[in-house]
């Protein structure tokens, strides 16, 4: 079973890779949360509807791809 982070495997020199992945993930998460708050106030319920339609479309695409592949 592959380990999620090379440092967990006991290999040396891979800590920086894990740290960068963690930092980038945290930064993009904060950016996403702040952008969501900003656009949520500006666009409100319209964006919820659009987001729902997009999620339904993605689900239908996955379903149809798996059914007819």
C-alpha cells in the first residue's frame, strides 16, 4: 500500500516536498474560503442554483460515460 507522504516511508530528503504540498493546499483553501464568502454575498442564491446545475451536469456526465463506455 503506497504511503501518502514519502517521509512516512522513511526516505530522507522528502520532507520539503510534503511541506510544500501542505502549504500550497492550505493557501488555496484559504483563498477558496475567502472567495466563496465574497461571491456569496455578491451573487447569493443565484450562485447556489448555478452550482447545483453544474454538479448535476458533472454527475450526469459520469453516469452516461460509465453506462455507455
